[in-house]
């Protein structure tokens, strides 16, 4: 081999070694948390997505927490990440939105939702969207308007379910969540639409985490196509509604159309993306939570008996058992709330919440460099045996004795701080109403499916199928 060739090979080896060294030892003005950056480019992505078949914390996170302690560093999808299961630090980080940290989404998610633009008016827009959602899905709206509408929707839904030989809970619950959300948002009537919105959302959801290969036949391609089709439906509705001389729907879209006269950022494109996004955040988590609840109740019939007793007692206290649920009755559903909390505790859809450090952040003597992602692993805190004894057991009674401080720092299924879920109360009301109608009017049994898989998002290996029938037939 010639000297020149040897020199080129030597240079290549030096460059590659230096690149690997830099990858493994990223720059930091301080000491990085312990951990490994894995292989160049892919980091530890492959280890993270190895499936596990339990409700327990993903083995990727569990193993590293045991090895490195409550805060460790890693690299996922080419991004440096600090993972934290330190309750005090996590609580602190979630209060730092806009100051030390900002929200961070996976690249594809950001692309689809056009978050990557880093708009200077981002904080103003976030406040607008948050207020809009709280205005229409918050406690006041629930009390005065939505509770009765949700009960009506649940009654219709369960009646339809009971007419079928069996139902796939996740899919049918997704339809219910989308119909309910879309009704509040743009008075959507599925009977009048030629497009099946549930199908579009399910395909979109599958593609979000698929390999980004945009060729016909792939999940990613279908995801982008169905995203576009759903946006087209929403754009058509927006145009139609804006053309009305007197639009008095009183829904989210009505509110936005009024604001479009004064808010420059509310372009047609932004409005349809916003409606799509709001509906997306509501449908997947609600349908997964309801499926988890059916799974856990089927495995723990004594919990179901106590749930039934609570709702039958509500019927007995009523002058007319057929009258609609009142707000006071909803507020009295203590055990139901325990069941919902316990389901959310065990069934966190994602391992945690993602943020990006805007500045260097100090934690337990370590430094998280600016630009790194921070993952607050709420799932690990929710399964911490020091707070939740026998953490993998489905035990709603435990909520009776938990201390407020333990709950606020170890249980955050709806996030925390300024980005806390704007649909949390709406979700609790919808689920409570659902259980009320279910246990007082119907009986049900599991047929099959419902085993979970975490990779690391929570999914079901086979769809959970149940059979529902009316009680008094
Ligand atoms: C069981 C059901 C639900 C769960 C577990 C859930 C969970 C969450 C979580 C963890 C966050 C915070 C994300 C972060 O901090 O990065 C969030 C944010 C949000 N959720 Fe939910 N969610 C649920 C249902 C809903 C529903 C039904 C709606 C709509 C009505 C909704 C609307 C929102 C909105 C608008 C935000 C963003 C809030 C902000 O940035 O200010 N969610 N949700």
C-alpha cells in the first residue's frame, strides 16, 4: 500500500475517533449527569424502543435509574437528553416554562404541527390557545353545558355498542372521543360528513411514530395523506361557517371566527392546524385511558363492584332515577375519581414530558447544557414504591390515604405548570359520566385482548374486545 493511501487511512481513523470521542463526551460548562450517549447518530434509540410487556416503567429507564441514580444522560433519535425521575427537580422544571425550558416535540410531530418556526409571538399564541381550550372545555363550561351533552353522547354510544356482537374498545372509544371533541370544536355531525375522521386520526397517530419513509404503502405516507384530508374537511367547514351571515353555533370555531377579525396570527392555515391539534391531543389519551380502565376493571372485579355500588347509591338518592347527572352528583363520585386516578397512574401513555433547556440548568451538582432535551419521567414517579405501595397493583382505595404533597409531586398524568392539560377536568367528567351510564344500565364482559406493550409508548398487543348488553333485557 502506498504511503499516500496509508496517510489517508490514518487521517480517516483520527477523524472518526475524534468524532466518536466528541459524541461520547459532549461539551458542557460543568459536569454532565452520568450515563452514555450510545452509538454515534442513533445514540441509545434502539435500546429505548425494545418492547416490554408490562405496565412497569420501561426497562430502558428502570435499568438506568438503578445504575446512575435519579438523573441520567442519554441520546435518543440523534438528540442529547437528560432524563429525570427526581420529583423536586421535575416539579421545578415544569414551573420553568418559557424561562429555563421550552416545550419540545419529536421532529416529525413538530413538522406536522408546524412548531418548528419558533415564532416570536409563541408565548402570546400559547396563551390564546390555552384560554380558548379552558374556556370551552374547562369547569365552568362543563358545569353549565357540557355535562348534560356528554351524558347524552355516552348514552347514545353505549346503546350503539350494546347492539354489536363485540366491540374493540380503543377504536370505538376513539370514535366517541373524536365525536365529542369535534362537536364542541366545530359542531361536527358525523352523519353529514363523507370523511371518517376517526380513521384519519388513527392512521395519523400510527404514522407519527413510524419510520419517515414517504412512499405509498407506508404508515408515514398514510399519516401525511390522512392529516391533509382531515385538514381539508376542517378548512371546508371553516370557509362555510365564515360565509354565514349569522353564525351562532357557540362552539370553539365560532369563538375563533370572531377573533379572526382582530388577531393577525389566526390565518386559515393556522386555524385548521389548531383544530386538528386540539382534537388530536384529546382523542388518543382519552381512548387509551378508557381501554386501560376496561382492562383493569375486568382483571379486578371487586373494584367494579364498588364502582357500581357508588353509582347505584346515586340513583337511589334521586327523586327520579332517570333524571340527568347533576354537577353535585359528579362531585360526589369519590371512588370513581380514585378509579380514574389509579388508571392514569398505571397507564401513562408516554414515559414522560419533554422540554428543551433554553439555558444551562443545574441539577444535583450536574449541568444540563442549553439546547439539550429534558425528559421528566412521570411514569417512573407514578410507580415509585416509596409513594405507591405495591405500585403495580390496581388499588383505587390507596387514594384515600395519599398525602396532597405526594400526589402533587409524584402524580402528573396531565403534566404540570403552565402547560398543564387544558382538558383534564373535561376528561374526568367524560370518564365519570361514562362509568355512571355503564354500571347503572349495562353489563359487560371481556372477550379477549388488552395485553399491554411499551416501546416505550403504551400500546395494546391485541385490541381489547368486550361484549356489552343492556342490564334489564
Ligand atoms: C386522559 C386524557 C388526557 C391526558 C392523560 C392528557 C395529558 C396531557 C398532558 C400530559 C399534557 C401536558 C403536555 C406537556 O406538558 O408537554 C397535556 C396538554 C394538553 N392537553 Fe391533555 N390530556 C388528556 C385529554 C385532553 C383533552 C380531552 C383535551 C381537550 C379538550 C386536552 C387538551 C390539552 C391541551 C390543549 C394541552 C396543552 C396545554 C398547554 O400547552 O397549555 N387534553 N395533556
